[in-house]
C-alpha cells in the first residue's frame, strides 16, 4: 500500500492540477481579453472586458497562447471565420493580440473607395444612421486625432462622442455599426489614409480584417511599420472569436480605492453580445 503524500505535497499537487485545468480551459475553450483602444468602436470601447472562444476555427499556436513573433502554420480542426465575425488576431511582427472584424475571405477582392468597402467589385451596402452617442469618460476621452472634433456637450450637461454612424451589411447578411469620418479634410487637417485602398485579392488560407472605427484602426489596410496587420492575415494567426462583453470599466477606478471599481463599472455594457446581427 502506497504511503500517503505529506500535506505540502498534496497541496502542491492540487495547485498544479488547478493551474493545469485553468491553462487548458483558456487555451482550448475560452479566454478573457481586455480592450485597450477604440479601434472597434462602437461595438467595443476601451475598458471593455470580453470573452473569446478558442475552438470555432480550430486550434493553432496562436489559440493555444504559446505564441511570440513567429506563428507555426500548423492548425488542427481548422475552420474559416464567417464574414462579420469579430476575431482575436496575433500580429506577426510583435506577437501582439489585436481585435478586428472579418471583412474578406480567401479569394475575395477587397478595396476601399472614399471609406466604402468594395467587395468583389460591389460596394458593401451601408446606411447612414446619424451620429453615434458614446459617453465620454476617462477610458474614452474622445480628445485625440480627428475624432476630437466630434466631442460635444449635450443639454443634459454630459459630454458625448458623436462621430458619423453607418450600418454596414456584408453579403452573408452580417450587419453591424461602423464609425467613419469620411475622407474629406477636417478642420485639424486630417485626411484618413485608409479611406482609399487596394484592390487586393485575399490569398488562400488568409482573411482580411478591419476595425469598426475606420479612421482609427491599424488593420489589414496598413503595413506593419504603421502598426497594422500588413495585409490579409493567415488563418493560423487567428486566436479566437469574440463572443460577449462580460463587464466594462470607465477608467475611474483606483488600486488604492477598490470600492471605486464598483462605481467605475459601465453597467449597460455587461453581457453585450458581439456576434453580428443578421439582416432580414
């Protein structure tokens, strides 16, 4: 009969098993992510915490969280994202995790003209929805670059970020909102370089990604020297699919005052789905 392990060994083995299960879950099932920028507004805001599932497109070095600057081309149970999916992608240049929306699939021809996406020679339908109404806070100050021109104070005395809002619908019916300031010269002299792009053909085994905040997103339209994705990205660099916002912070919390995190929660953001709606 085996001798029972000493107490400290049992404790150590228990912690090792717990950590192993936790790592396996985050690698193979789902993982939390933090949104550090506004490149996916209005769907995602700086300060959002979301859950991304790892299995929809198969498993790769990127999805298993063992990546650096180089990503192995090997994938198991590989699948292709659907147009309109919001995905986590590992940037090849530095191994950074970014979050973008899938616009083009393998074999698609993608171009942008005056801010309008041209997919396989046809403009992607989009309808003007007036202005977005995003509350300004410490995490979303709306005071940098061209978007600062759309920071307004309304009758309730609160500050809002109100750039032009459009509803875009891809050929598969995936529908979502985007921000686009247009390619006209703004008062501060800004001209968006991503409003005119391509055309390019998406290679086999790749997808073309764009941020919903079209004038403030380093995505497939931009080279790696511009902190972009350098064109279409290989499928093995896709780490997962964003599913929902679990909770969100407005940036007012403090490590020295933990109770402030309760007041800093954006309660209206909790459990917001990130799956695109389907047009009728």
